[in-house]
C-alpha cells in the first residue's frame, strides 16, 4: 500500500509522499518474466564488457595512453549508469513490488544524473583528445600530459556532481500531492516534476540551462571538433593513415550518436498521448542498451584493444585453477 503523511492547511491538504509507484516497462504480469530475463542478460553483458575493457587497459602497458585512459573512465561511467537503474528494476520484478521510497527515489535521481552528466562530459573530452592527436600530432604528448589528462577527468567529475546535486536539492524542496505514480521503470526527473503540486519554475529553469549545455553546447563543440578532424584526415597522404584515423574516430562517433539520438527522443520530441511509452523506450536505449553496446563499439575496429583483451583473458584463463 502507498503511504502519505498529510497536514491540514487552510483551504487545502498538503501531502508528503513516502513512496512512489513505478509502473515499469509493462503492466502485464505475463511479460514480467521475459523482461527479467532480457534485462538480467543485458546487465551481465554490460558488467562483463565494461569491466573487461577497464582491466585490459590497466593491465596492458601498451594502452597507457590518454585515449585509453579516458576510455577506461568512460567504461566505468557506463557501468555506473546501468547499475543505477537495472538492478533495482530486477529486484522489483522478482519481488512483485514496484514501489520505491522517497529517499530511494532522490538517491536514484542523484546518481543517474551524475553518471549521465559524466558520460556527456567524457564524450567531449574524448573528442578533444582525438582532435589534438589528429590535428596536432607533433604537440600531442606535450598537450596531453599526465597532469592534463587527470585534470580532464577531474573537471567532468566536478561538473557532473554540480549538475546532479543542483537538480536533487531543488527536487527535495518541492511537494507532491495525491498522485505518486511514475510512468517509468526508474525515478526520472521529468516525470517527477510533472507529479509535483508545487511551483517547479526553478527546477525547469535549471533543467533548461543545464540541459542546453549538455544537449546543445557540448554536442556542438563535439561536431566542430570532428569537422576539424575530418578536414585533417582528408589531407593525410597515406591510405593506411587515413583508415587508422577514421577507425579510431568512427567508434567514438557511433557512441555519441547512439547516446544523443535516444536522449533527444526523451527531451525534445513533443509530448503526445503515448509519449510516456516512447520516453521509456528512449530511456532504455540511453540508460541500458548504450552502456552494453559501447564495449563492442570501441573494441570492434580497434586492433590494439582487441589484442589487449585477448592477452588479458588468456592470462586469466592460465591463472584459473
């Protein structure tokens, strides 16, 4: 049962919601077992893939370069993003209980926004790394020094923390009335704002400005970076050099497109009668499917990474009893 705490005020009731009801991806009980199997499989692939890439990069001295340093952090971020939503959903399906506490909901939103913000900033950092490597190869080692690489990881951590904390603190200030049903499989910011009976002007202003930075400004910087990269690749004299530069950048571009197309599907497609259903599908894409696919995207055309993964897995196999 859902619990409310109510206080009588002149002319109205104010309710403090202690639980929210998550509708999940399907309300049909017959589909729950299928969804459990699918998302458990996807999550296990995500965990194994992203941890394998991170460990392969750490254990192989040949991959101790800025590009792979950022990729290892990106893989761990993807793992965190998936872990914020999927395990909770699996527990809810297994327990036949689709409620989440108010504190649990705020915590989930905090970590989800933190990992989403970190994903976006790291994508921009990785684009900058490729820009320097291809457009200024003679200065690459000097520009991408160990100190600079650490700074380029610490800054996204701080910015993502600010983004997440701002939204969470503002969300904690608003109140909810009788409706506490979230048409989603996890606590997401926009559905919660729609449930509020308080003034959410400040929340929406922050969402607009931060959202503009994350979904317009940073992608624009990435596009400009890749426009310069393409122009530089065209002028590379050797075909093998062009192919190597293209294969390195194409995986990164694939990850960017996959992430942003699904995210834009949530925040920029006009609302309609079945918009909640479309939002859930888009959220599955950028919060669940993308973290699973990224390890394959980055290793598919990367011979160095594939070789490192093979060496790492071979060592693990030899060390196992």
